[in-house]
């Protein structure tokens, strides 16, 4: 999520965002590989993911959404749509935990509502 957030605010250079984010932290190699793969997957499918998100957040344009919430949702929607081996309940729980850690007081409820509705449609 931090890589996506950085790329979102830095106008889209996912490679540089990954490099900077992962260098700033002391992650093990497996974590770095996994994080890079997720971030690149999200970024490559961002247009489609944003369209899914926009259909779900009617009346709440993506540019009005906090960058943290927007990127947590992008990551979770990617996992729901492109990584079927991860159970939806796990994806939603992880997204809510990220929202608790990085978002506002309202973020966990907002994230849970959006993702819960999407999971029911699948």
C-alpha cells in the first residue's frame, strides 16, 4: 500500500516508488518481491480497478477520496479480482487493518463497506 500511495502522489512511477519505499524499510527479500509484484499488478490494472471502484463509490469521486483509502481499495480490489487464491474475507480483513493503521477514524468502516459489497457481487 505504501508503494501505491507513493506512486499515486508522485504521479505514477511505480518502479521508483517501489525502490524508495522498500529501501526505507528493512524488509526481508521475500516481502520485497511480494510487495513489488502486488504494486506492479495494481498499477498495470489501475484503469480497470479505478472503474470498479468508481462504480462502487457513486457520488464519491476518486479524487475526493483520501489517497490512503484510494490505494488500500486499489490493492484489495486487485487481490479480489486477480488473486482468487486469497479468500475474500482475508483480503477484506487485511484492507481494514491497513485502514486502521494508516487511514482516518472513518477509513475502516468505509473500506469494509466498499469491499463487502464488491465481495457479495462476485
